[in-house]
């Protein structure tokens, strides 16, 4: 904590769901502890300090549930979106998403019960519903989905889900971008989920610090039990940082 308080430029990045806010019944009911939001705001207005919220939610949805203002910065869609620039879907990325969407819709005609999910940077074929109704058809649809050309873009084949993405961004690549942008000499990243591991992996600990919230294997050096402990950590860090800067 003392080393982080003294570093020339500190960047504090936190995930939202499961880290700042306990999981809620509905996605837009998730609420962060006001003390955690205050700590983030305090960090963002302290000299030589950057505060950021980085989430799998898309940027607009993240702003809806996380009411902190600039200079806190936001990263959305697992790092594909940044609050400092308008969302960049290049013509190539858009064409790729349009092509995959058209192909998935054709599959849905061949295999009724197959579904599509539209995300800002992804088109996803979902076969869970079909699987329950007709496992053989679901298998055939899955094979057909694997035949769709990822055209050099990322494709993730999960259990009865195939996701076509137009971006290679991850929480890790976003943190690296932020580090360069603000010239951070130490980065703290807090997260609870497997998608946060890409963020932990780009850290050099120390001087950086990964903070894993809850159970599970992790590359983070520090583990905290729950969102309440994460709030306490942020409050303590904001206080330490403000005190160290004031003494300079
Ligand atoms: Mg999370």
C-alpha cells in the first residue's frame, strides 16, 4: 500500500460486477457501494493518479449502472470500448459482423430453435434451447456453425455456443493501452472473474498489483473475500494516495 501510494503515477482499474457491485437479480439492478464510488472519484481527482472502471458490459450499459463522473475513465465490452474515444468499429469489422449475422440467421432457418445474440463487437450462435428440444439437430447445427469462416477474426467455440468477434481486445490489452496513455508507473487491477485473468496477466507484480475478489485460480497476488473487502481496499488506497501526494 505504501509503495502504491508513493509511485510517480498510479493507475487504479476495477471491474464492476462481482468486484464493485454484488451480483443482482437483474443486470441493471446491480449497485456499487457508494463508498467504493467515492473512493474512485477521490483517486481520479488526486494528482498523478488515474481511476478506471473496466467491464464486460458495453460502455453505455456500464455508465447506466456505475454513476461516477470524469475524470474516472471507462472501458467497456471487455476492453473493446474506451470512454476517451468514440467506439471504433472499422468498416472491415462491421462487414465481418454483418456477414456472420446473415450466416447465423440462415442456420436458424435450417435449425429452428437455434438463436442469435447481438453484441456490439460479437455475433453469437446459441444452441442451448435447441439442445433441450433436439440434441441431434443441435449437434448438426454446432457442426454447421463451426463451418462458418471466422475470416481471420477471433472465434470462440464453447459448450453449445459459438461466438464470432470483430475485436481482439481483452481486459489485458485495455490495461496496457491505459498504462501507456497515462504513463503509469504502477497499475492496480481488481477483478473477480475468469475474464479478468487477462488483466492480471499483463501486470508486473510488483510494482503492479492484481487483486482477485473471491475464489478461483488466479495470477493476482492479493485475494480479497468479497465486494465489501474490495470497497475497504479502495477506500484505504484512496486515503493513502491522497496523503502521500499531499506530503510532496
Ligand atoms: Mg466481474
